[in-house]
């Protein structure tokens, strides 16, 4: 019996946190499994309901990359149906046209592109960091190390920074597949093959804290006031209770809008080694804001990280929801998180509609199981 019957999957867009994540994850899984879906009540609980620029861009990108079909959609559309096509290799230029998030757009594109017939290069324009999103630096340093197991090669380059409100950032993501969908007669067989070949995601224990790294990217207009250096110093002072190397890099950059972010991450080892298959990294980030001093921003980012470290979790709250679709591809994967977020529960809801898996949550440990 095949789970994948190509029947229209119906999704409630107001489920859980009721944001755009549900749409992005559904687009990714629909394209990967070749199962059509319809969704209504998109972002219905928000003050500006319906599709935003980055959701439209994700749909249009998949129409191009995979010859998919979709209802007529526009900004503010609260429902649509999507008929997936087959992903193609190639180089694709995608411009969100606003400060809309490059990383949120990638949530819809990475998963199917990983299993394309050949190399996929995505050159994306939009915002590189912003509110309620993981930044491109976070993606590069915390998510992609977990996804290397799926690819021959995967490399994200930040070409230009783009801050709210004008955006103008640019990044390229190159993916050379190790496993190609086209090599398996059915998705069932592909699913079984990767389950046999690819190591499970197992992020259960922190291990020993080895070092703390960080990146502060800030508009060059703020260099005279030494904003980045003050953020750096404040973060270092807050973290010095841990006697490990702390290396926080400063990067002043030109961008159409003034902005910036500090990203910190803690690196752990097991038996003196950093596990390259299942690296334990915990991250925290804070955006530059007009009503906060540099010192407050550095301290806040460091305190967030300290909270993650003290939680004894092996996965931070930003990463847990992003890992759910990949854990579903590898049943018996397991992660321990500091807290179960609404985004995580929403992604579980979507994933269980598309793949033959069930998730079990116990004491902040999330386990994927074949259903």
C-alpha cells in the first residue's frame, strides 16, 4: 500500500501559529512528494491576512523551477490550490522585490532542490535578516551543517546585506544532490532508500561546551560610533562566565537601509570531538533597534544564548521547527529542545499530511516515527 496517492491534501491555514510557515512547508513537501494541496484561511489571524510578497515569490519560483501549476494568486489571497511539477536542475534568479526574507523563501525551495536531477543554484534578492525570521547567517552556520547529510555539496554565500525597509540583500545557495528523486521509480522507494542510506538526525545531548562564535553585521554608517565593537564587548562580558574561547567577528557593510544583527552560537563536543554528522550548535540573535543601546543588544543576545545553554537542550528554539521536515524524511530521528514552539507544532501538522510519519513529543524531546 502506498501512502502517496496523489489525492488533493487539504490544509487549514489558520492552524497553530497561523503564519506563512504552513504555506512554505506545504509548498516544499508538495513539490518533493508530488502531491497536490489546497489551503484556505491563510494567515487569517494576522492584522494583514493572506499571502505576502515572499509567499508569492516562493510560489512563482516553484512554478519556474518545477513547472508546477497554481490558481491565480495575488497579495492578500487567503486561499489557493497547488499542483506540483518535477524539480529541474539549473541556475535561478529570484527577486522578492522587498525586504522580505531570503531565508523564509528558502524554506519552500531547499527541500525539493536537494533531490533535483542535478545541481541547483539559487541567486536570491531580498532581506538578509529581520524580525521573526532566522537570518542568512543563521542558516549558513546553524541549519546547513545539519543538512549536509542530504547533499553532495551545499554552500550558501552572502553576497550583499539587505536590511528593512528597503532590502537589497543578495545570497546564493548552491546544492549538488547526492540522492536524486529521478533515480527511484516511486517516491515510496526513494523514501526507503534515503532512510537506509542517510544517518538519522540525533541531537539529544549537549555534550561539552568548546567555544562560542559570533558575527555582527552592521551598516557602515555606524562605524564612526563603533556600534559593532560596543555590541561585541557587551556580549563578550556577559559570556565570560564560561572559560571557553569566544570569537565574535565584526562586519561593517553597505546597504540601502541602515540595520544590523548579532548572531551568536555555542559549539559542543562529545568525547572531545565535534560530531560532523550531528553537530550540536545552539544559536541566539538580536536585531539592531533604534530604542536599544549597543550594550543592551550585545547583552540580550548573550543572555539568550546563556538561557539556551542552561536549558541542556541540544537544539535551540529557532532550529527545532526548521528541522521537522528533514526529521520526517528520516524516521527515528530525535531532538531535545528547550521549548516546543507553535512553529514546531504547525510544521508537524503539515508534515504528517504529506509523509507517512507521526511525531511524538515527550519532555521536550521530539521523535519522528514511521506511521
